[in-house]
C-alpha cells in the first residue's frame, strides 16, 4: 500500500531546513548523508502511513538496542555487515585483485590482546567437557609460499555457543588466542569443538527477527584475524560442515571456500603424537593472504572493540 500524501517538493523544502547543503556550517559529508537517510525515512513513513504509535515504538526500539548493546548484532542479523563484505569484494574485483582466502564478517564478539603463543597453544581452560578439537593449518601467500611469523588471532564459542568475556561464567580469554606461525607457516591449537550461536531470546535483535519470521542462529564456526607484514589483513571465519545451520546462518557469513570438514581421529599414533587424551576431532584449515599495497591494508578495520582503544 502506497499512500504518499506528502509531495516530494514539500519534503525537499522541509529537509533543506534540517540539513542545508548550501550552509557553510557543519560537515558537508555528514549533512548530505543525514539528509538522504532522513529523506528516505520520511518517504517510508508516508508510503506505509506509519502511525505515531508505530513511530514511537521504533524510537523505543533504538533505546532497547542500546541498553542491550545489540546494535552490532542487529547489523549482522539484517545483513548489513555482510553487505560491507560484498562491497569490499567488488572493490577488489574492480582493482583487478583476486585470490586468497575469502573474507567474511568479524561479528560483535572479538576481544583484543588474547594470549600470544609461538606455533601451538591450548585454547580451552579444561572446564568445558566438550569434544577435543585439534585445529591446525598453514598460512601461505597466493603463490603457495608459507608465511612464517604470521599472527593467527582465533576465537570461538564454547559448547553452549557462548563467548568468554561476554559470558562471565567463562575464564578470561577462554577460547581466544593469538598463534604465531612457525618456520613452515603452520599454526596448531588444542581446543574444544564449538557449538553454534543463538541470539539472546529476550533481546531486541531476536525481537525483530521474529517479526521477519526468521531464526537467530549461526552454525558452529571459528573466527580468525590473519595478519603478517606485507600482506593484507584477513578477517574471516570457518564453518563446520554437518551443522544444520551451515547454509542458514542468521548473519550470512557462510561462504564457499570457508567450510571445514571435521574429521574424527581415533588412530593411537596420531593421538600420542599430539599429546591428546584420546579420540578427538581434527579441523584443518589453510589460509592464503593477498599482498598488501600499503601499511593501511595490513591492519584490521578500525572499530571500537573490547580491549582496544
Ligand atoms: C556470533 O558468534 C557471530 O559470529 C556473529 C557474526 C554474530 C553473533 C554471534
Ligand atoms: Fe561468532
């Protein structure tokens, strides 16, 4: 239903008063962007004949998002964070750059400055009796040459789908580590198999997803920042094959080339060599980094993160 009772001319005249592009005051870029957003909102209110009650519900919804600190979660859920990836991909393609492990969203649950280890680390604190996971792989350049000294910053959820720091029942930095690749470009970690994440059922993101007829679940996944001097920073995740949400992720982060096959290991020689207590699940994933043109490309996108100023 389109009502459109306000004329375009009336709207534009009014908007000129709220953010005037001809005025020298203020920031021209912000003025143009805010004007576009307000203009689109006014048109939406008009087109859908949005009532005052509905308008104030929306205002309160923003406050609820802020109270629960779920704005970044909502950005993932409505696909905006994935949209940024699509744009970054398209920009690379236009620049004639391709290859390397695909990027995918960071999500809202990273914590900076996790413990740093050389080559190998144990990520879990032993308090979650989930299935033991042996996670390993090689970091290479796009020509297949190993990159020693790359930093693999890895974080994932526990068997309940919860992340340390945000879940205060877990120890500090549980399931969060930085691993420096060895002389062969290899990283290795002992951890536990993560479970998929679900949005807080009583929160604003799930409230909106309900109205869209959508669930708020993610498949089991492992997040990575991979970086090395001279190479483009990579923000990505791997998704574990076999999860029922593999291609039904509420945050749209699953991509071809980012799916890992968990392998059940029962061979005693392998168990002994890895110094693991017994049968476990192996997750093997190699990364390939594009060369950087400048130092800016070597760094992750700047945004406010826990543990970072
Ligand atoms: C997550 O674990 C996540 O990775 C994203 C993108 C959103 C919510 C929770
Ligand atoms: Fe996650």
